[in-house]
């Protein structure tokens, strides 16, 4: 950080430093001890006092505040951390609030009846308030002796339950902008890793050396792309280079964790941009290899438009609070391969349904080796594909039967996007739109489950 470019502030922060070290010289503090995590180190603590940052308690959820205050009143250190702090500093409404504390999971559990300890490899406490879940993590530390046993041959962290000090916790987080702590004790923001500067520079900087931090948890590369897309941030050069170097490690991430992360990518509200970044950083081949192969092989413009349009539509739905399904996303991402292979297997349009069913099953079987897609979603994708030829049938009883199908709404959206980009006749979308209006009273058996409180999974799988 250089000292002479500090006079524009983030949300009212006034920078007075000229020594190139900190945000607020008055509160600049040498850490009690130099904390080291291999290459990463937290040398300085920059304290941005309550009147020098824009975070107000009004923008923090009541549930998060309750958790912070109860921990604090019980004598524990309690801070908001992660996306909540980052997003509030950027004037974005946070998706959720994460709390970090020096209380152990058992102590947190004792304080909150509505809580449960989750995760074996990374133990956390989930505190539930209705549908809202506050995730509470105990500050992590680094134990040199146990480190070897806690990683696999690739350096991937298998277990991370060594507790430590807040400054150790900071350098074990992924990006500097995710390692800012809002301390409920005095409402100051604590910055151990230069995250405030990176917020101002709008860039994602990995904490520590990419050669250690990506292999420890390759999912951090996907997180980099997600945050870059969502926040419209750049990725700092070494963090960006590291993605090309270590992208192949995504192949060792368990498929169940890949499912969670891929859904976060495509349901982030910035899926269209995420897709561009996945291509730019050459990561698509570890997620959806059949799509990557199709893209290498002279892809048709209309199919490219289809993917783009489907992701733009998904973003619009997410950003306006409409429901979205992983089944639809996988139907979109695998459609180029399914469409191409079914067409080369069967040229007769009237026999297309069995061809789509057969190809769909084969492609899905290959896909689930990389990402374990729960059956209800993989089945939904296959039903969406197999129902596409049925939209051509607009005579007799067939349209009503299709309308009653559980997957109709998603299949209809899919068909309309196809018709928009010229993969299906234009008039079909209009016809089906009008047909639905005429039969608005049709009841469809409920297939999707009732929404459950959000489960969250993170870090080392
Ligand atoms: P959002 O919730 O908006 O998606 P977030 O940054 O809060 O973004 P979470 O998954 O909620 O992401 O995680 C909370 C915080 O935990 C992160 O900000 C980061 O500090 C830390 N964290 C999460 N996953 C990892 C990881 N794989 N490696 C290191 N730190 C992580
Ligand atoms: Mg979060």
C-alpha cells in the first residue's frame, strides 16, 4: 500500500496516513506478536473506528445482532466477518451474516438453545432464527505439529479445527476483503491484511501465497470468480495467475462440495459473468467437461446465445427473488452436448424423445462423476430435455397433457429461450404462452419440495 493515495475514502473514511502503512494512524497498532501462517502474515492491525466507516447497525440483521450481543455480554469477543462486512462496506445488501468469536463451538451451543454444531472437518455452529441461519465460527489458528496430518497429498486441508487468535483467524481466510472484522464491542472495523485498501481498489487479493492457499482448498478459485462477478472486482495478478496454475486441483474436490459451489456460482445473480470468467480462466473443463469440449469444437452461435440468454434469465429471476432450480441450470449447461449427440443419433424429429432420453441419461451419468447432482435435479434436467419435442405438438390432447406435467414451467421457459435464439420456431413460445393463459386453472402435482431453511457448507470438504 502506498501512502500518498489515501484521501478518497470508502463511505466516509478519512485517511490521514502518509507512511504507507495504515488507514488511521491514530489507531495504528503493532500486533502483540507477529502471526505467521506459512507465507501469509498479519503484521499490522488497522483499526477503522466507528465514525470512519459506513457500517451502521441498522443494516445488520436482528438475528446477527442478537448473536453478537449475547456472545459479547457473556464475555466473549464477537465480530461480524466475511461477506457481511465486505458487502456493507460496498453498500450492497449482504446475502447472509457470519460471526467469528473466541468462544468454542460448545460454548456457543450453551448460549443458544436454537443452535447446533455442524461439520466435522470444520466445526461451526448454526444458530437458527426462523428461516434465518447465523453461522458462528471460532477463530482458527495454525498448529505446525498437526498440519501435516490435516492435509492430503495435494495439500488440501482435510480438517481445520485448531482454534486460535483473531489475527491468526484473519490470515486463514481466503481473500483480504473477506477478512475484515466488525467488532461489536466498539463498532470498529479491524483490518489485519489490507482488505480496506483492496475494497477501495476493487480487487480480490488472496491472503498468502497462491501456491499454498489454492491447493489447501481449490474451491477458493471458484470463490474468486464468484466474487469477481458479483462485486465486479478485478482479481489481483498473482491470484489470477494461480488459477491457471492450480485449476486442475478442482478435480480432487469431492463432487458433493462441487455441487454446492457450482450452484452458488450459477445462482449468484451474476451467472452470465461467472460463465465468461469460467471460460476465461479455463475452469469449465473441471465443472462441465462436455460443455467445454463442445465449446472447443466450433460451437454454433445460436446455441451460444441460448446459454447466454438462459443465464441472463436466471440472473433476472435471482435478482428479483423468483425461484430457480439447479435442475434448470444443469439442463442448460449440458444442452449443447445433449442436443448435438441426440441429433446425430436420430434425424427423424418424430423419434427424438427416446433419443434425448438415451443421450440425456448417458451424459448425466458422466457429469455426476464431477459434480454430484442430487437425483431430483438430474431427473428434472432429463425431463426438460425429453419434453422439448413435445412443444411442437399443438393439436389434440397432447398440449393439455404437457401442461399438466410437473416439469412444465421449467421446460416451457427452456423452450421459450430456445425459440428466442432461433433453436425452436419463434411462434411456439407465443402459442404456449397463450395456451397457458387459456388454461390457467390447470393444477400440476407438486414436485419440488417445500423450501427448507438454507443449509450452508463451507471450507475444507
Ligand atoms: P457470501 O456469503 O456473500 O457468498 P462470504 O464471503 O460471506 O460470501 P461465506 O461462504 O459465507 O462467504 O464464508 C464466510 C467467510 O468465511 C468468508 O468471507 C471467508 O472469510 C471465510 N471462508 C469461507 N470459505 C472459505 C475458504 N474456502 N477458505 C478460506 N476462508 C473461507
Ligand atoms: Mg457469508
